[in-house]
């Protein structure tokens, strides 16, 4: 089982006429869906509200076969306003004292199944608060006990009120990370004065991360390993609707493909050749492009990914 930790929320996405449409979302929520749609056994660790919007979120995950492991919470559902400029999203979040923040190390330790083999964490869950500390603690602890760990920070600068504390938390968990995915925007925020390639190579080597994947939207993605780096192109989305959830779809597909290849294992990933990793990144890029052909986050199912949506 692949565990996923991090926020679930309702995205109110701006339409071309200026109105907003409610969509189910949150980066980790989307990653869990992408994984399940590609045939992986998935356990979602974050509490979901018992309110009406929470019922929709829980039902949506369950419909794709995701195991909801955390108890439901009576706190409200988190919200996000998503404005689009040329199809690219910008976000405002409302998540004070909401259900997905009701996290503690004790609760997480109680609900994590013994058969779990991998732990995916990221996004707003690590930005601030006691819940962020709890996520970081459990992530480190599971890595030290041999669980494969992957991280997608999905950095939202406007939501990070204390850059130093946030970076300190990331520096604490990056050495316990087996795979790291960053967008070009994430990496520019980390190292604004370095080229993307130099920054990615430095970050991977500094924390001894077996695989770092840098995504660049329509320009494709680059994989960085101890053996070097390689690039894959991004298929064109036709038609292009919006990029909401594209990075989440990429990450979920990346994990699913690594799982199918037997590479959700630190030693195996350290020894993996470019010839093994390249098709995995190519499939993730294809899934992200397919996601961009629909409104909001709509990861492809395994059959659609193999054949292409009709």
C-alpha cells in the first residue's frame, strides 16, 4: 500500500466568464486519486470533514478505491480560490482550524497499516503549525524504519509566512527522502540565484536523494540521479483547457510507474539506469498532458493512459 498524506479541500476555480465552479481537490488528494486510478492500493491518511463538502471528498476517493484511513472530523472543509491566467492557476487558501489540519503523530501512528510500503507527503501540509511538525516527524520515522518516502513540496509562496521555519522543516526531512519532485517554480523559490540544473543537482547531492525529478510544464521534465541527468519532453495537450492538478497527476503517475517497475525501494532506485527511468518519466508527462485536456484535476485511468483518451 502507498500512503498519501496532505490536504484535501474544495477548489473554487474561475471560469472564463468570471464565475467560480466548485471542484474537489488538494494536491495530496489528487495524487491519491491518480495512484488509485492507475491500479495502486492507496491509503489516505488525512482527516476529511463530516460536512457536506467533506462527504463529497470522501465519496470521490472511495469511488476510485482509495482507503480512507483517518477518522472523519467535525471541523469544516478547507477551501481554495483558484484564479486562471492563460490557463495557469494561482491560489488563495482558507484552512484555519479545518478538518485536514486535525493531525497528530499519535493519530498517524495509530492508523498507518503495517503492510504499507511507501509514504508520499507534500504541499500545504508542511507549511506551518503543529500538524506540519507531526507530518514531518512521522515521515522521518517511517523512513528510518525502511519505508520508501517521496516528497512533493508543491510550494505556494503566498501561503508561507515564515520562510526560515519552512526551509528548516524541509531540511529536516529531505535527507530522509527517496524521491523528490519539484516544479521549476518550486526550485526557483528555493534557489532564486542559481540555474535550474545546478540547483537541482546541488539539492539532490546535498541530501543524497536517489531520484529528483524537475518538472517544467509544457517543456517536459528532467530526472537527476547519482549517475547523471536526462530530459523527457511533454506531449501537447489538445485541447488545452487548464493546468489545474497537472503536477499532482504527474506525481501520482510517477509513483505508480515506479511501483509497477519494482522501484519503490531506495536501493533499487539508487541502482536504476536511465533506460529504466526514462519511460517512467515519459508516462508521467503523458498523464499530466491528458489531465490538462479537461477542467480541474482529472487524472487518467490506467487503461486511458495506455491507450489515450477517446
